[in-house]
C-alpha cells in the first residue's frame, strides 16, 4: 500500500485515513468538512474524486491557506451549530480528528446527521494501549504524537474510546455503516479498542 | 519615490459617459437620458476579460483610487486596496469606479442640470434603486465594450449592488466580492436612515428638495444625518479606543465641544455638509431601505439567487453592528442552498462597519488571495 502514489498528501506522504475517507465518499459528491484545517483533505478529495467541497474553519491562518489552495471555506465556530446549512444538503459531512476538541459533542454529531446524508467521524482512540500504559505505569495523562498536549493546555476536552463511541451511537440510535481502526496507517481488526489509535466511523441516522 | 506613491495608480482623471437611450426605473419612471461619471485604473486587456467594477456605498463616488493632482490631500476612497501590487492589482485588472445615478459627483442626480429646461432636477429627480444602479452600470460596460466582468466588488450598499449584479446579469459576472453587506436592511438599520432623512427634510432650508432655487442648502440637517451615520459606522469599543471620555480641555459646564468625540462628530458633520448633496443623501438611504431581492420570492433569498452563476467571496467584520456578520451569513446560506461556489470570512476587527475601508493586514490578505485566483 505504501507504494501507492495516487493516494498521497502534499508532503507526498501516504495518508491511510484519507484513503479510507475517500473510499466512503462518492465520486462527484457534495462534501462538507468541518474543522477542515488548511483544506488538505478537501484538496485530496477534490483531486481524487472531483467532489464539490466546502470547508468550515474558525482559525484565520488556516482559513486563508484554504482560500489560497482554492478550497471553498466558510469561517465559523462549530460550537455554534450548523444553522447555516440546510437539512440533508450534503452527501457527506466529515469531522476529522476534531470531535475530541468539541464542547457540544452530542449537538455537533446530531447537526452533522441533520445536514449530511452520511457522516464520517474520526478521532484518536483514548483506549489505545500506549495511552493506557502512560496512565497505568507513569500515572500521567498520555502525551504522544497523536495527543501532543499536556493536560493543562490540551484543546481535547472530550477524549473517548472506541467502546465509548459505540455506546454513544447506540444510545442516540445512530447507524454505524462502517467502522475502521488504524494504527500508524495500518488497519487494525484484532482488539481495535486496545490496538488502534485512530478510530474512523461512517454513520447515518436511524437504526 | 516613496513606497506609497510606487503602489499608487498615480494621477487620474474622471470621464463622463452620456446615454441617450431611455432607462426605465424600478418605480416606473423613465430617465430619457443620463450621464455617468467614472474613472478607470490599469489597462483593459485584448480579450476584455480583466475588468473589475467597484460599486460605492452611501457617500462614495467614482474617485476610488489615485489623486487628481500631486497636491491633493486625499487619494480616492479605496486607494489602500487598488494599485500596482496592491490586493486589487492594477497590473492585472482594469478597474472601473462609477458614480451612481442620483449622486452628486457628476453623474445625473438631483443637483445636476436638466438637459431641456437648464434648471436643476431638485426634488423631481426620481427615487432610484439598487436595481436601477446596476442596470445603468451595465450600460456603462456596454459603452466601454466590456461584456463580462472578472469581478464586481462592493462594501455595504456597494455589496448590495455586487449581489444584484449576479442576480440581474448572471452571465456577465464571474466573481462577486460582497463585503460588510446584507441581503436587506433590518428595521433598526432603516430606522437610522429615517432619522437621517427627517433631519434633512425638517431643516427649514430644505424647501421640499428645491433648495437650489433658493440658493441655500439644508446644511444643519445633512450635518446631523452624517453625525448619526458616523456613530453607527463605529463600534462602541472603537469609539472608546479612539476618544473614550477624553476632554478637549477641562469641563466647562456648557454645550460647546467639550469631549473629543463631539469634536470628531462635528468635524465629520461639517465636512460632509459642505461637500455632499442632501437630495443625494435622501435617495441613497432610500435605495438601501428598498433593496430586498427576496421580496419577490416570498422572502426566500435562496429562490432569489436561483439564476446566479458567479463565484462569491463574502466578508463581514465581527464588530460591525450596522451590517452584522449574521446578515452576511444569510447571503452565504442562500448561496450554499444553490450549490454556488462561496467562501466566507468573518474578520476580527474593532472598527465596526468602517472596517471594510481600512487596510487591516488579514482582511487585505483575504482580498489579495481571492483576487489572485480570479482568472482573466
């Protein structure tokens, strides 16, 4: 897989999570990427799948980079909800590695399901064994490549495990169409809540 | 040569286009003939694909950039945006500034002379609308041999014209930059206009709009109208930072100018009353009040934008309470509903509505980035 030159980001580095998201997004579809950063994922999806994409980004510098990249970008705070978007007006709404930093976690997931026919959510799995070891052995909150913050400066206010998110979907009657878990770009199917560090969910409303 | 003059469009001059074909206005009246005064900066390319139209707001005009003479104290009203290597780069674009109908800077308006009677129009000059302005601007483009605009740009009332361009002439507009604007005015916003108009109309020197014949102008009314306007163009914080409670001298227990803020408002009011026409002010505020493209579509702005093809940049400023970010978001939503290409920036700014004319670094970086992507 690492030799696949078609699925690379701007640093020419293979992004397994992007590849999985691309597999869940239809060719030429309409995509909304919430917390789109510098627009890297949308640029990738535009180049590979000719999507009609819009990003939502709060940060000035990221917003400007999106514009410079030719990514349509709406500046707003996701915590305010998605009232600027009509019901079911997008094929797919994506929240990539941002869920854990949201205060209104429940509301944003419901809003995504309202706006998108399908929803993709990815987040760092707090149940990953390295995180568990840091707490269990060192007695400290985990600090790693994926969770690079100290407890006192982290934007990640709602970290959860794969088990937690499965339960969340069940409680809110959200259908998990597909779930993939990866560690260092490789898919994990055995004991994902222990061995996976990035959880990826493809969701829709109802059960 | 200084940095400023190197980036300036330099010495400019205005031109006048005369139109003999009648223009039917939204209110049903017909202007049998009219003049539009305009300026251009940069060169129109061979394929005539690099033209950008600047639409002015309430008190603006066609003098958008450059100076008429080296000794001019002030350059055009959006000079910080337009020039060689500036965000709206005149090395790339051919920029057109135009004074709107009913204006007082050379285009046909209440203070201009009727062709037949050789008297001023005065009160008889029609109440024009944003739609009429855009139709007259389209005539100017025809006159210049320009079929399609690379972009139309406007702030505030100018943003309404930019939006209207995309509705009325979807095939003639590639990009619209709608800045600090709204799809219509709120009741509060119209209320400020009404107070401004009442100040003018109740001035004893107004003479029902025919003050020219009495060799006078309703100076006091226009002055108060402008003072009111200036309060609403700034944020509370901006006024606080600029003036606070600073006194000119010590408290005198009088109604003279004692606070710095009063000095500013009186200065702005006096300056404006000395150079602007009250009848124009009345008409500009009415054009603001009347603009409401959703009205014919049951209040549904998304339906009003059904035929729009242009790509959009919509910009608002956090402290602008006269044209708040919420109003810009309404435009963005209607564009998204129509699956149009749009980016929206909400610029953090202290200066309220006035921010759209200021050279804030991030704001200008946004306009520069967007305009660099515009193909000509």
